[in-house]
């Protein structure tokens, strides 16, 4: 069993295990989505909060196309580590 500190949660945008807790407003270093608790149930909604005018669905599409939740975040993101797969 992993120590509690090593348990990671999947980012709702990129799907990599980069977050220490779900919905804790952490930035994912792989896609730069700030996890505000949005998930599949409201992925089309634009919340106008920490992620600005991005819906989770748009951020996912951007990640697939550009490698970041939004192209302006490309300078901040990194490749996922093996343990984050």
C-alpha cells in the first residue's frame, strides 16, 4: 500500500495522476488545469472561476490538440512522469 502522501488523484482535464486531492484548486503541472471540482457531470459548463472562460470539455480538447488546457499555458506544462500514468 502506498503512503498517504504518495496517493495521487487524476486530473479531470488530462487524466494524469498529478493531484493530491480532488477539487482542491491545485494546478496540474501536466496540463495547467486548476481543479475546481468540475467533472464529467458539468464538463460543458463555463464556470468563470479560476479557469476563466474554459469549460472542462474545451480544456480537454485543448490538451489533446496543444498539450495544455489552453495554448497560453504551454510554457508552464511538463510531460507526465511514469508514476502519473
